[in-house]
C-alpha cells in the first residue's frame, strides 16, 4: 500500500470510474519492486529472523531466575520406626533459584557464528535485490521494445495507407494498373496482423512488469522514456572490466567458509570447562508433628499435634559450579572431521565457481561488445533503408518505379527499424546481465549524491 501511495503522488495518476492509470519511470519501477516484491520482503524477514537468533544466543549469558511453589497433603506419613511417624500432614514450599553463567566459551563462539549467519542473510538479501533489479530492467525494456515496435508498424501502416490512397487515385484516373492497386492493398493487409501481435506483446510485457512490482492486475501502467534514451545513457559510461569483488556468489562462498571456521572453533569450545554461580532460597511451611513419642510419651509436650500453626523456615544456599567435559565417545572428534571435510569441499567448489563466474562475466562483456556493434550497424542500415524508401516512393509517384519496388523498399525499412529496436534491447539486456554478474546493486539518486 505504501508503494501505491507514493506512486499516486510521484507518478501523477489519473483515475477514471473503472480503473487507475499509473505512469512509471525505470527508477520508480525498481524502487517499487525492491520495496514490495514478495521475494525481497521474504529476504528482509530472513535477515530479521537472524537478529532474533543472535538475541537468543546472547540470552544464554543472562541470569536465570526461576520461582516455584508446592503444596502437599500427607495421606500417610513416613515412619521412622513402627508407630513413629514424622512430618506434618500439610506442607507449603516456595522456592526461588538464581543462576548466573560466569564462563561459557561455547556461547561466545556461537555469537560470532550468529554474526556470520546474519552477514550471510544480508548477502542473500542483496543477491535477491540484484536478481530483481535485472528482472525489472529486462521487463521494462521489454515494454519499451514492444511499444517501439508498435510505433514502427503504425508508421508503416500510415505510409502504406497513403500509398494505397495514391494508387487508387491513379487507378481511377487510368494512370495505374489494377495490379498495382491490389498489390498495395495486400501490403496493407499483411501489416495489420503484425500490429495485433505487437499489441498482444505490449499487454503481456506490462503484465510481467506488474507481477514483479506486485501491482494489481486492474491497474493500467505506462512507462516513460524510450530505448534510445537508455541506449545513450549506457554508452556514456561504456567501460567494461572483470571485478568479482561484489559478486554475490563469491561473497556467499566466502561467508560459508567463515561459518565453517566458526563451527570448527565452536566444537572445540565444547571441550572447555564452564563455570556458573547459583543461589537458592526456600520458604517452607509445615504442620508440626506430634513429638510425644520422642519425649517419653509426655502429653502436651512442645510441638504437640494439637498446635495447628505451620512451622516456617527459609534455608538459603549459595555456590558455584564447574563442569569439565572428559569423554564423549569421540563425538566431538568426528564432528571436527566432518566440518574439515566440508571446508575441503567448499574450497574446491569456490575455485571451480570462480572460474565459471569469470567465464560468465567475460561472456557478458563479449555479448555487450557484439550487441553494441550490431546496434551501430543497424542504425546505419535504418538510415540507408529510409533513403532507399524515399527514392522508391519518389520514383513511384513520378511513374518511373513499380509498386513491387516500393513495397520491397518499405518492407526493408520496416524490418530494419524493428531490427534496430531489437538490437538496442539486446544491448541493454546484455548490460543488465553484465551488472548482475558483477553484483552491482541499485542506489537511488539521493543515495548516489550522499556517497
């Protein structure tokens, strides 16, 4: 809901009776996804969970206070000898116990392990952010590509309609053959299915973008900018290198290695002694026993059973306890061997993964360079196709060219324009994948200025 309120203000929403219209820039789309996409929300909650895990570990160092109460009624008293029982029938007991850990090495090491677990959760959340940024960019570029393709096809239909109208006038005047008029109409009919397909493509790409942004289906969205705008922005800073310092996979492996080191030391701390202080106070009320038998059978002696008042006492105990592990059936030794085995596996995996990521980054750079060259070549092709179409149109209007020549040049121009749009999209997508491989995170404009 926060996302919708912000976008209503910043996106200049216009409402109709049935639906809402939302206009988004790429930065706004990324910020919404990083705020409300379920994947990102879950990753944030996972970081929060590990904060609670660490607090649970720290709580093991806090004093522990327990209070208990008990009431008992003796149906049959315990006898010291035949006919000689002791203890009252009614007994009340209230106890308070206090324990304070003084030296617990395993807890200290567990706290360091929790710090690494938190860092791993944060890195996992960052990886989710980077994946989401790349996905939103690709979806946003898809919308722009579909809309730009629609513009190209609409322009082609517009010019073809002008040719059809002009050919009809020439045919009516007896200056053009019926074949030319029919051919022009066929050319126009061939373009219309492509427009329908492009419209479906726009709808599908917008639905995909709304899914990433968790925007309701009934909300209509539009995007700002064009592929050419983003193409110019990327080309301004076209400097590609291979630096895996921020790659999320490599950072995750490093943190996993650090966790295994903490686990190894944690197992070793379980062999160390632990020291704790403790204290206990009890408040006991017991019905006095008839001690007449112990007093030579004197009736009415002190503490006679006729005295029904409870006898209260409060013993207090203080002390310290040390616990020294001696032997645990080689379980700790085998635990250490298991952890060291995992460390060896992780090191092999890390080296292999690093080579794979280096290959991935280099492939991304090659794709970028190839896409850029293709984009430049297609840009020149569009210029040449436009000139060829203008010449063929002038020749046809002057009666020197044929309708087939005109249709061919228009088809070539339309295809060149579509190829140019596709090459820009390919370049932008390759650039997004390149940044994803390097682990480049998103920073809002305000954050960039602050840095």
